């Protein structure tokens, strides 16, 4: 999947990835909480919550790389 944004968009510096085997999540910037599809709150590390957008709702997949 590809997302095309105009160059003058406020969201040019956002990343979009294809589906992997992660956990589906919905970010609510008003409550600063990530929710699962079932509505259950997901616990995220503080640094991840801090780096999430403050003005943008997100719906996508959470995944991580073990190095």
C-alpha cells in the first residue's frame, strides 16, 4: 500500500508501512492512549507515548524489531 501526500502537506514526515504480523492499534491523541481493536488499552513505554503525534488520530499496526 502506498500513500501519496502533496509536498505542502503537514504530514509529509509521517511513515506508512504495509501490513506485517503485529498488533492492530488505534492512537487517540486526546487521551494519549493506544487501543486494541477490542477497545482494550495497550500499555506503551513512556518514550513512545511522548513521541506520538499530539494532534493526529492513527489507526494501524504496531510492530518492533529485535536487534
